[in-house]
C-alpha cells in the first residue's frame, strides 16, 4: 500500500565555474565553490512512492530497472531521507530524463535534484530550499545547484549544513542560451564520482584552487552585469584548467574527443568574425556553447554543420526544482 507519493521536475545545469574534487568525498563537500545556469531544455522528472509492502526500493531509470551501483546510489540517497523522516518503508522510484545520461550533460544533477524534492515531499518532510539543496548535494554534488532557480551559486561552506546552492538571479535576468554540441552518446568510462577523488593526484589541482576565489568574484560580477565576453573568458579558462587537472591526474582522465577540439577551433574563428559565443566542457566530450538568445539560431546552424556533431540541444535558463501534479505511475 502506498503511504506517500510525489513527483518533481528538475533541470540540469551548466557550470560557468566548475566543481572538481571534494574535500570530503563521503559528504560531497567540494574543494571549491561553483556557479551555474539551470537548463530548461534538459530535465528529469521523478516520481517517488513509499510502499509498506515493498521489500526493497524499486528503481526504474529511463524505462530500465536500475541495477548494481546505480540502484545502490539511489537507495543510499533514499536512506538519508528515510532517516530524516523517521520512515522505514521502501519506495518505488521512476525517473525519466529527456537527454542522454553519462555523457557530460550533468544527468546526475537533474536526477538527484528531482529525486530529493520528490522523496522529501512523498515522505512528508518539510525542508527549506537551502536544506533541499544540501540534501541533493549528498546524492550528486552538482545536483545542489539544480534545486534553486536560474543562475545559481554553490557555496562550498564549512560543513554539511552550509554547503548548498542559492539563486543569484532568476532565469529572466539574462536570456542566454546553452547549446550542447553532442559528439558522443556513449556512457563515459570514468564517472565524475571516481574522477573527483583523482583531482588531488594532479599537481595542477592546488594551483586551480588558488585562483578560483578571484575567478568566482569576477564571474559573478560579469554575470550580474550581463557581460558575456567577461564571463565567457573566465568560463573557458576554468573549463580548460579543470580538464588540465583531469589530464594530469594519476591515472589521467581524457574526456575530449577529436570533435571536442574541432568545435573549440571553429568557435574561435566564429568569434573572430564577430559572433559572441563561448564554450565550456564537463566530464565528457560534448561541448556547451553559451551565447545570447539573439545569436542562438546562428550558432546552432553553424555547430550542426560541423563534422562529428551528432545532435544539438538548445536550452534557455531554467527555474528551480518543483513538485508536479502528474505522476509517472
Ligand atoms: C565536471 O556532480 O557529477 O560536471 O558529486 O560525484 O555526482 P558527483 O559529481 P558530479 O560532478 C560534476 C563535475 C562537472 C563540473 C560541474 O558540474 O561543476
């Protein structure tokens, strides 16, 4: 018998200043604060129903029963919420994303933000936005940035309760577009969670962390001034620094594909022609291109024509994670 059911929808997000490396892997306390934009076009919807008759959590992700580590990760997160709510019942969890998982489009961000909001509501647990964000962080670090809306900042904090994201500006503040050039739909060989623990093995990690506070301040200022050029330069520098950390870890992580670099080269020539567009890359080969809404059609047309680009996903800024009325089951 179902004893509590809720559905939530959450956006993915694209970080302008990245999260890479944890100072506490178990709690997912990040080595640095980060900053991102929610993506209205890339969303996950999740329904959670607690059921006294279930022996263990049943998890279905994109139509497939989750097994092994994926199921365990969801169940561990559910345990946290059960513990806070004083609940013992297992739950049925059905989740659907409208974009491919595991390819550097932050599927875990939207997934754990939606799961947290749905599971808390289904468990009757009332939490503030900051508390929901901190809770989502325990499932996947970047998920904490998908709880508040629009442009968000994840404060690294002092500990569990103070490491959460808050909104810096609503979606309507700046009509940017994130245009993802998909060059691979394959699941990445090394996921972010294992990648984070390798960060400390790179001699460049400490150097990146030293410069992050200055980059964050400048990036926030550029964002609030809606200055794409100032923000784009910082975003690109941090993305490449993060990948330099990845590539110099032991063992090294090479997420780029040949098409990744080809897109960067093309984008530099478009910029030289007067088209303002900037890139960032997460833990995968796909490239996020950031531009103002007025230039989105032109950027899309150009990127679609590049060899190796399989698909193009365009997103305006998205709102906060929210409860929805229409359940998935
Ligand atoms: C490269 O949030 O996916 O996208 O906490 O282990 O789930 P876990 O890691 P995750 O890491 C994201 C890393 C990144 C950069 C970013 O999103 O800031």
